[in-house]
């Protein structure tokens, strides 16, 4: 995919996590709630980055397995 598409996906996931964190304000009151929210968002970013890395590795593995392999042949030089 192109870089713009990946950027939009990352921004969408980040905004989705931020929306979910803001939707439950009763649990996250005060400064401790802000710290917990920032920590959870940071963990979410790490998980998403690892997911993209794993998907890219799987795609490369599938592409490599589907490529035609060159068959070596024995050449008789006599």
C-alpha cells in the first residue's frame, strides 16, 4: 500500500483509541487517569506497529512462496 494509506490507517486507529478513552471518563478521573490514558494509547501504538510489521512479513513470505523458483539444470560440457 502507499504511504498515504498507511498514514490514514494509523491516524484512524489512534483517533479511535482516543475516542474510546474519552468515552469512559468516570474511570479515568484526575491526573492518574491522564497518565493511565497516555500509557494505554502508547501501548496501542506499539501493538498497531507490531501488527503492521507482522502483516508485512506475512505478505513477503507469501509473495516469496508464490514466485517461480529457478530450476538449476546440470550442464554436460563434453
